[in-house]
C-alpha cells in the first residue's frame, strides 16, 4: 500500500507493478537522458545516448528541480517547460519519471552551501518557513501544469526523492547540519503539506541516503513507513575505481531486506562510475549485483547519473570504450528498458520472457 492512502489509481498501480517486477527484473534508469547527451543537446526527437548505443531507451527517467522558483531552468540548464514536455512524453510512452531536488540554501548559496543551519529555519516557526512554502507551492504548480490536459487532466505519477544523501554532509540537510528530529520533522511536514494541503496524490516518496553501515545507520533518520514508499540508496563509492563491490552487494541485500519487510520498494536511486574508466564495468561490477544476486537483484530500478560531457558522464555514448560491454548488459533478460514495460500504470505486468 502506498504511503498516501489517497494516491491516484495510476500511482497505486505503479507502486504495485514495480513491486511485482522487482521479483524478477531491474529497470534501467538515467538522469536527464532526453535533455542532452555527451555530444548533443536540445534534440527535437525522443533521443537518448542510451538508445544511440543499444537501440533502447531507459525505463526510468530522472530529473532535478534545483533552481525551481528562481529561474526558468534548473541547475543543469534544463528548461522547466521543456522538462515538462519530456516528462509527459515519457509517461505517454509508458516510462517512469523520478525527480530529485538540489534545493538552494534559503540563506545563501546552493544546495552545497552549508554555512547555516537551514533545516531549523524552514520548519514551522522558523525565519525562512514562508520561503520554504513558496518553493513547495512552485513545485505543486509545476505538477498541476504537468498533469493539465487539453480535454482531460492526466494522472502522471512521479517518484519524488527529496533531501537525498542526507547521511553525508555535503548538502545543507545532511547529518552534520541538522538534528535527527529536525530532518524527520522536515520530511513529515513536506509530506503533509504537498499531500494534504496541495493535493499531490500522484507522488511516490523515495528516501535515499548515501552509503550506510547497517540497518540502524540507514534508519537513523527514517521518517516512518507512513511517509515513505521507496527505500533507496545512492552509491557511487562502492562501484567506482578503488570501490568495494562486496560492500555494494552487502548494502543492496540489506536494502532489499529492509524494504520487503515493510512492504516497500527498494531501489538503487543513484549510482555510476564517472566517465566509466573500466570498459567492462557494466557486466563485471553493476550486473552481478542488480541482476544476478538472488537478493540484491530484487531492487526495482537502478538509475545512472547524467551524461554531460566526455569527462563527466555515467552512461555510455557512441564511441565510448564501454559500449560493447553495455550492449551485453542491456541484453540480459533481467534488465528492463522502456520497451519491456507494458501497461505499467495498470495492473498487472507480466515478467519479461
């Protein structure tokens, strides 16, 4: 059951279908995949570096809301109007949209500005609380416009992933910059405001720490089962050069165990090796964990970060040394792309043959 008991029919179906699919498959995801690639930008057709390489588009498309309410484009120069068009097209084609939010510090600077204790100031009674409400209102307006149709209103579910990687200290909502009680209060307030006040019943809520040591560490700031649909993990540390694949596997197994015991989805919400220095990374590092281990493979999806330039990308692109290995990875029966999804917003999905 979804955390929001009033979730829309399509949102409930997405949740249930992902739970079913996770038993036998892992969906492939990629950040900003339609907005640009390593050698192109603002393409007018439905194009991704992933499809240029293997002929298939991601099943999960990641987007970020950073700078929402501040400019007409996000922090990675993706126009919000264009993002909305792409998100609608993803939904129309049967794909899945997930959104993160590198929200600016409300006192000074960006999400990475950690000079103030921001969380306390945006909770009810805080000096920046109204500013925070204005941001949430901007997001609610974005979602309302996203769903607005010419004849009927669309029901477009989104996987919403706020305040991610809080177990690190590089964001103003990180462990070192707020108390456990403040973080939990912020999550719960945000959930109630967007759900009860703004009526956003098309959100699945994803909790996604950075790497963790054990169950106690992972759940230390968990807001509760009534506020979360997805137990996620952002893990770049274990899969890059010098990483520990055995730790990657251990964390994913524990993640799946925690999620399944609560009736939640488990997901690898961010991962990747920058510039993919190992040409066999796809089949030697990622695939064994997310598709071949009997427990870790029960994550619902794995999302690779964005393809910005030759020195900063996480997916393959034509001409990259890892392309042959990625093609092998993409052909594995447990790895799902968009074309492998059938009626994801209806019940029920059949496993891939």
